[in-house]
């Protein structure tokens, strides 16, 4: 703040002197920035472009695995078959048990209704068996039906069923919802392939 001191000389505070100087300095810096900004930007862009040219080109060529049907890992002439239209809760454990007991080259097929297929397919282990090609879940199209025992008997005695849905299959293990193979048996299922027919009493 300016004013007269005791000797009558006009005095000015340092703040009033520094403020105009700072304004002039800031204005000067702004002028410099506007003048040199295009030069700095162009130099930076040119340096960046030179650096990009010096960088080697790298191309990653990931090998694409061949599309192979996982079911080809198993014997297409051997099939374990379960037909059940009722969504029983023990069907998934039964199928998984049979997969562990039956020789590993056999494939499995479950034929059922929409409800029973939905019930079986919820198990993670069942989904895994589907992914590796070990198990297929199938709902037959009309006019085929598995709603009753009579329908299943008609299905199994119709040669068109084997020609359309089981082509190339020579041996069929037909098991039921209440049948099971013993895991401790010394006899393998493959030991019975020379037989024309094998059945158990019900």
C-alpha cells in the first residue's frame, strides 16, 4: 500500500511492485508457449515416427488346432445305451458309474425325453463326458417315442432305428435305470463280444 512516510517521501509496498511484474512475466511465457508449441509438437512427432520405424515388425502366428471330432478317439462299433424318459435323480450317477466300469473304448448314448435329458445334463461330470466325446444325449424326433415301455420295445425291434441313429455300431450294451455292472468283476465286457446275445432275468 502506498502513502507518505514521516519524512514526507512517497512510499510503495513490495506487493504492488511485484504484481505487475508477475503479470508481465506470465504474459511473456504465454507468448513463448504459443510461438514454440508447433515446433515442439512437430519435433516430438518426427522423433516418435523415427522410433516406430526402428522397431522390428513382430507377427504372432498361433497354430490353429485341427477341428477333430472327439468321438473318433473311441470305438464307433461299441455303444452302451440307456433309454429313459423319466427324469430320475440317479440317472447321472448311474451313467458315470457305467462309464468307469465299462472298457474305455466304448462310447455311451442316453436317449430320453426333454425332461430326463435336462435332468441328466445338469451334472458337471456329464458335461465333461460330452465334451470329450464319450457321451451323447439324444431326444429322438417324431414319430419316434420312448414315453412307454411299449414304445421302447418297438424302437429296439425296428431296423430303421439302428440305420438312422446307430450307424456302424456292432455291439450294444443296453442297460436300464435299475441295472448296474459290478466294478470288482474280473470279467470285462469285451470278453462277451463273441456271444451273439447276452441277457439277464428281470
